[in-house]
């Protein structure tokens, strides 16, 4: 059965002398594992087509019960060359693909996840938002896609809206297990029942809520490096709690945003 769809490469490995194994993300078929025979030959029709970060148009033959489907044709739909030219953008793009790979299942349509990955790669190929901010927005969107978005501006237990902070230094109680922020009453109940709670700056939660609702463009130039690091540390901690593993690209790189001073610039 021939299938044709847009695809993003999640991972690729050499296979034999001249072939490639690709793990790709597609909107309709979720994660697909493909064998690209002869991909490394200069005469191959996919030569210089099968690159990370680009949107591809692939055609493959699908067989039930086979471990690898066979790639038949591949074209480039959107080239994002700028990502590989900048280390910060490159790393953020790799982390995006790795996280997408943890969320994508074989045979399970993932149009929302696909769209979010594409939008993030577009941002990383452009120069409007800082790569760390684009990645953070993806991490929040990824949680939303999995139905795990943390409650940030309301109580995760009773649903009541969180009151406006009394001061810029106000803190809020957050429960990863309950799925988000807790109001004072629910926090007391949770504490009494021995649940593990975090105390976070309310500002951190509000920045995360704004990022999730309005996208990284809305925060670009308005969030300081220190604030971005705090939001990221919290979001990564929440991700790890739910994924029960630390993605590889996260352990190689400290969550701390390196090499940036002052306000966040692309
Ligand atoms: Zn509550």
C-alpha cells in the first residue's frame, strides 16, 4: 500500500554501506520507520533531500507487520538551512525533535504535534525569537498536546481562578502530581495529606501561562534571561515528572541558558 505525506525526520541512522533508516513524524500516521535504500549514493533520488529540520514530502510502501516501511520517493517541501548554522538554534531544534519522538506513536495520527513541531522549526529558522524561548514554548505546547498542560492561572484541584499576586515577589504552591497550581485552601489540604508540593514565584507561573496562551513572540524582549531560566527549570521539571525520564538532549545540556546576558535576544 503506497502512502504519501508530509514528514519531519526525528532520527536517522546509517544502515549498511549506502542506506539510511529514518524515524519520521507524519500528521496522519504518527511515527513511521522507513528504510531509504541507497540514500547515500550520489545517484539516489533522495540524495541531499533527507535532512533533519526540513519538511519533506515522502512516499513509502507500507506493509502490516513489517518493522520498516520502504521509502519510494522523497521531495523537499520546506528547507530550514539556517538552523544548522547556529549552535543555539541547532540544539533547540534537536531537543524539539527528541521530545516529539517521545510523544509520537506508530499509527497514531498526530496532526497537532506535527503542526507544533513545524511551527517551532520555522521559529528556529527565523530570527524573531530566541531559540530558548521557542523551545520553551514548544515544551509547553507538547504538554498540552499530551493532555498534560499544567494549570497555571487557576487551581488544579478546585478549578478556581488564582488571585492576582499581592506583590511582585509573591509565591504560589504548585503540585506536579495534582497537575498544577493550587489555591491556598487546596494547598493546605494537599499538605495535610502529605503530598509533595513546590513553592514557585507566582511571576514564573504567570510568564509560563502567557507563553502558552500567546506564543513566544509575545514575550520576546520582555522576559529577562533570569526569568526565562526559572520558567524553563519549572517546565522541564514538570515534563520530567510526567515523562518519567530525562530526554537525552536535556542531560547533555544544563537547563541553564548559557551565553546570554541582559534581555533575551534572538
Ligand atoms: Zn483550589
